[in-house]
């Protein structure tokens, strides 16, 4: 045709396509899942428009049709959703819009490189995450060597055709004939994936990956393949663990992953809402990925109004994935009005309480699971303890720190456990920060605590000391860095190495001490405020302590680093 236009893909997409078409990744079914998920998104948007725009009220039954054509080696996935205009086709299927995808692609590329060089213990690049990073469409080229997209936007009369072999470029031309509203994707399957063009395989894939898509998915023969029952409106007792896990996988596009915990909330007054919230098993931010997007979808009367909704939970709980549905929300709440919406504010308060209660229960009933959670997301709770004064007490209960109480450097304790173990007259919770437990253990400041058998928290994460400063005290006990000069040690703590010899030696040394102190004062001069004889050392000759109110040594180090 004369109106055919050629476009080149954005450079990052070219790289991605190269990776995808050469990938040995086994789960090629995820391509079907991604395309079905896009079709479902397009239907969600159409349903929303039909419900909010008077003139589009009559938009027909919204559904997805899958047509496997074995003899032609093609698989067709069709939806009657919003479709795309010419410009939308070029932008949506030619560039990467999402933030964070850049990092995902960089990560993939380095994994692939490591794999090629025969290193990299993790083996194959993890392509299963592709849908989380806004590049799910391109997974089509894992299974097809040619993809044709025919689409017509609900806003237009004429349709467009997009075509590519997944190399450097794609072409867009006006579609011939009349195109129904929505999008049709024709996949010309590769030889090794041609089994996808059979009803049996499609049935299996949809059951496995797409059972929670909230629109009917039909085979061309008419058979409906999915069960669209929304689990969040069911009573808790009716939902199985497996259904929760499947729902989580549906939300995250991650088929092989089980959530660490979930919580199913239901309220009818004063505000009606239902919510199912999950914690992923791993914190991707810790592995060098970009900052997580908020993971909650907001529905009004079962209609999706907003995915990645930021207003439902505070920033530090951005890792929580799930869905919230309310009868009391109008469909036309916009991103701008969400913040000032009183229904949202009340739901937010309930969700936050729901998450805290769930974590309390996990810590109490399944301490090992809680440790797993804490190892991944404890850092975000700590972020909360610093940034959310209103919930600081609640959060402090859930925080875990290293401790001198255990030889195991991985062991973590709560502030409550610390308090339970300490002598009755101990007025403070003691801690010391450092880069790792090994380095902390060497600190001369610890000597007196060892001698007296007093527990010291080991703060190894950079955020830890900021948390202690934000908290100030816990359970009425002041949080004190053991390198400060005022320690207020408990009277009762027994001196564990008190021996007659030690006492005698001390008496002998007494006279010489004042001379030694003078020598030090002369040598160091005004660089320190004071030089004092210390009771806290056993093996080391001297140590530095902080004058009252000063920042701990570790804090000063951190501040130097950040001010550089
Ligand atoms: P994501 O779905 O995360 O946005 P994808 O790569 O899967 O990323 O899709 C890119 C974009 O292409 C979508 O955001 C959407 O705008 C558009 N798109 C893809 N498939 C369809 C479809 N079936 N109908 C309408 N738009 C679509
Ligand atoms: Mg997608």
C-alpha cells in the first residue's frame, strides 16, 4: 500500500527483541499471558469509558477471543477493547514508556552476558518478570517471527495495521476493509512454538496464567476458558490458599512465585470495601532494580479505576501488592481527586491497620516466616519508622536488629525481646553501629558490656541509626549509642570478671593515671573535649566517646558520606 510507513524501534527495544528472539527461556507461554493481559487492560479501559461517558454506553459484551489455527501455524488474540489510534500504535508498540524498564533491561542484558560466558550462578535471564516492566507486548517475539496487529480505536472510524518481524523496525499502514473496534494480534509462530496453535495448549495456558482475568476468554469455538469470579468479594473461608497464590500471580505477572503472606480485609460500615493484599517474597529494590511502583489496584464496584494506586498506603509500604474494591467510590474518581477523597482516606486507615495487624500476627505465630519477611522488607518498615511519626510506635514493634545476644551474625531481635531480657534496673537500650557485625564486635566500647553481660544491639544497616534517632526511646527506655559518654549503666549488672588480682592491679595503677591523662591532654590538645580515665575498657588501652547529644561515630561517618 502507498501509505505504509516504516519506523525503527527505540534502541532499548532492539536489544530486548534480540534477547527475546534468542532466548532459551522455557516458559514461552508467558507471551500468551502478556498479550491476554494487554487485551484485558484494553477491555477494562473500555468498560470504564462505557460507564462514565454517556455517548459510549452501548459498547457490547467485552471479551477476549483466542483463535489457534494449527494448519496456518498462527495464533490470533482478539479483544473489543479501546483499540489504538495511529499515533498510539507508534508510541505504545515502538517505545518504552514505563520508568524502571531501563534497569530491567540492563539487568537482563548482564544476566545474558554472564550466561554466555558460562558464569552467573542464577543461570538463564529471568524473563518471567517482563510484564512487570511495561514491555510485555514484545514477548510476542519469543514465540513468533512475525506479528501483525490490526486495531481500531473507539475514537475513530478507520483502523490501522502494525507489522514487524521483530528485528530493527516495524511498519504501520491503514487497515483494509472495515475493522471492528479493538485489537487483533496475529502471531506467526516459530517452528518450536507451533504447538501453541492448538486449543488444548491454549486451554492449559489460560487455566495456568489467566484464570483471574475479569473478562471472558473464549476459544473461537465459543468455549469460555476462565472463571472470572473475583475472589475478594468471596468470604475468606471460601477462598483456598491456592486461589490466593493464583490471584497473586495474576496481579504480578509472575507465575512461579508464591506470596510471603496475604491478608483479606472486609468492612461494611462506615465505608464498604473489600481488599486482598500480598507481600512478595523478595524485595527487588535490594537487587538494584529501580524504586518499586505502588502495587495496589483500586476498583469501584468491581470496575478497575486505577492501577498502581499511590493513595491507598503510605510510600514505605509500596511493596504491598493487591486489590481494593469499594461500593462507596464513584467511578469517576480521578487521579487528582483521589488524594482529597474522604472514602479513600478512611480505606487507607483500615488497610494500614490491616497490614500492621497481619505483621504482628505473622511475627507471633510464624516467627521464621516473619524473619524472611523482615530480611527483605524490614528496611522499608525502618523507612516508615523515620518518615511516619503517627505510626512510629506500631512500626517500632516490628523492627529487627542484630544483637550481641547471638553468635549468629544473621540473627535478629526485636526491641521487646531486648527489654524482656535486660536487668530490671536497666534504663536504656544500648546499641552500636558499624559496617558489619565483625567490625562492631572489635569495638573497645563493647568491653564493659561484655564484662557486665549486657546486651547491645548491632546496627549494621545504614538506616538503623537514623531509626534510633527518630525513635529516641522505646517502651520508656532511652535508645543509647554505646559510644556516647553518658551510659547510665544499671547498678545491678554483675561485673563478670571481677577477680582479686584485677582489683589489686587497679589500685597499683591509680597513682600513675593522672600523669598519663596529662600527657594525653598535652598531645591531643583541643581536638577532644576531655580525656578521662575509663571504667569501660578491659583489653583496649583507650576509646573515643561522644559528648552528650553528639552524633555517634557511625552516624558521623554516614553524614560525611552523604555530604560529600
Ligand atoms: P504494559 O501493558 O505494561 O503497558 P505492554 O508492552 O504489554 O506494556 O504494552 C504496551 C502498551 O501497548 C500498553 O500500555 C497499551 O497502551 C498498548 N497495548 C498493547 N496491547 C493492547 C491492546 N490489546 N489494546 C489496546 N492497547 C494495547
Ligand atoms: Mg502489558
